[in-house]
C-alpha cells in the first residue's frame, strides 16, 4: 500500500482524550469511541509532531455530579468561571478509566498534556482550562516547535475537541478537525452547535 509523504514540520496532530472512560464500557462512554483508534494510529505516522491529551481528574472533582448534593449527571450548574455540565465520575487519576485506550499507539506521542487536574475547575480545551485564562502549556510547546497548523481528532467532538479547536484558532493556528476520526456525545444538540461554533471560528471541518 502506498503511503503519503509526512506532513510538514510546522503541522501537528493533537489527539484528544482517547481514554477508556470515554470508550464503550467506560464511565462516560462516547458511542463508537473505540472505532476511531486504528485510524488515529495510521494518521499519527504522517505527522512529525504528535500530542496526546489526557483527562486527569482527582477524586471528588468539582465537575462530578457526585460532588454536588442533589445534582444528577448532565445537569448544569453555575461555577465561578461559567456554566458547568456535571458529569459522571470519570478519568480519575491512577484508575484504569483514565488510561489511554489499550490499542492507541501512545509511543508515537511526543507530548502528553494532562488536564482537569485542578480540583475546582474543569478543563475541556487542550490549551486552556474552562476559565479561558489558565494555560496548559501546549501553546508554548507548539510555538517552540515552530508549529503553525494543527489537526485535531478524538473524543468528544462536541466538548474537548470543539473547545480545543476553537482555542487553537483564536491563538492563531490554522486548524482542522477530522470528524471521521472523532466522535461526539451530542448532549441536547451539542454536536450541531459545536460544528457551527468551530466553523464560525475558522476551523476547517473534514
């Protein structure tokens, strides 16, 4: 089988949260989340910079419904940084659910960005926590590597992929999202809203 030439050095692949808890059987499973893994592995081989993100919550994180008396998963509360969806407990540090999917080629990654580890704030984006000001360090890393273009894949399209793509575009990167290698939760129409938001931000949707 003929393989395409690698992407240029100024392009990076960012693989969002391909973790056990977001795959079928996990605590916050995204339908067909495991079906994108093989394609992501193939795509990794074409990029000279590959970044993985990993949701990495402490037990009792403020984004968990179980941390708020009387609240149920998928309800929304107001936090100091804005509205917050309350999730089932997921991707707790050191648990199997927080591990990357076993078939994901983690050895191809040049950097792993862990996010959501601060107890009082959630973090969807690979670039910022949900206050939109606390940085993860990814922007500095990419700029130091001379990266100007990024492609995003992973889980979930309408949350962490969406937030990461929009932030990347606002930071000045040329951004594309491969929806064939992403899957969404689609919570009350969130997938359509996310695709519209990304397009308005200048993200190329593939």
